[in-house]
C-alpha cells in the first residue's frame, strides 16, 4: 500500500479530497458525493474518478456506502493527522539569526518569508492565516482555470460535432 504522502501528491486525488471537503460542510449533500457528482465537478472520466477513489479508500481518506447502483463517498480526515504531525515542525523552523520563519507563496508563485516578530514574540503576520489565504487563492485560481479550460474544450467539441455531422444538403 502507498503511503499517505504519495497518495495526496496526485493532483486528481487532491481535487477529489477538496470536493469531498466542500461537501462535508454542505447540508444539501449530507457530506457525501456520488461518483457521478464527482465526475461532473472534476470534469474527468468515471473510470479515472473511480480509480482514484479506490486509492483514497484504501488509505482510509474516504469512506463509501452503496445505495442501489450508486456509491457515495465521504471524506475521513483522520489519516491527514499524520501529515499535519510531519509538517508542524517545519512551520516552527528558525532562520540562522534565530528568528522563527516559514515560507509562504504569493499568488504568482513566488516564495515569501513570513516572519513572526514584534513585542513579546507576537506575530505581526499570522502564519496560518497567511498560508490559508494563499492556499485558498491558489485553489480558486486553479478552479477558475480548470472551469475555463473545460468550457473551452466543450466549445471545441461542439464545433467539431456540428462540422462533422453536417450533411451535404445542409450547405
């Protein structure tokens, strides 16, 4: 079995986890999404979604239940605690001068040192808040880009479909 780091390294699996996290907080879904709903939200094929969900289920990041011919998935964030335990010491890293620092990224992908300084060691910038903001912006930009690409692809497919289904008498 793969370790959790290699499992979450895959962008499709991270996208699935993100969709399931969104569903977890939504009353309308009851915290669950079907394979079909995930296919529509991610714009990838059903076999691809199923393959990645099986990997996520095997490592324990999702649970599933069957209802008729549908299978519903729910996020189980418990295994992510191992990643958190591994990452936390890095967020407390110190610079050569002893100043606590961590690295964040700007919206255009440039690394930025977010230093904690100020009176009595109080943070002038809340590192967690800043990282959360940056990650949320990156996620939003990725979602917008994927949606735009999907819409562009659909226009290309529609044009091609119309062109190839044209009959000579239509001219």
